[in-house]
């Protein structure tokens, strides 16, 4: 898969931020920062396609309304999303740059107003 083909998939910052804003009070800062770190790594032209495919799978799972554990389930709703993203982050960690982490922290601070 070419880099351009992967980048043209229907993953936008607006969709990701919309999902985060609609569920931030249940998601927790770790979930938000992890999702954003993965997103910025995905958008980086230097990230290889195999890593983008892993990231796309994790963020796609987070964004879609169908979950193994429904998001509205108390205490457990986002545990599958977080597990998916942390697993993806572990696999692609070498491609998550400090600039990705900093952007993620900045947006998470704005979302959580901290």
C-alpha cells in the first residue's frame, strides 16, 4: 500500500476530536493522549505503511460505534478501546515522535481544560 493511499483513508482529525469530545468524561486522559499520539504518528509521512495500518486498525476500532464492550457500560466501556490503542502503541512506539506526544498533550490539556 502506498503512503498516499493510506493517508487518503477516511481518518480525519475532526472525526477523532469529535469522538473524543463526545466521550471525554468517560474516556480519561490516558485514552485521549494515546489516541492522539497514534493519530499524529499516522499523519506523519515518515511513518511506514505497516505502522499506519496498525494505527488505523486501533483508531478505527475506537471511532466506530461497534465495540466488544459497549462504551456506555459503566467502568468497562472504554477498556477495550484503551487496550486496543495501547497494544497498537506498543507495536509502533518507535514511530511515535516527541512532537506527536507533545501535540497530544497539548490537545488533551485543551479538552480536559488542565
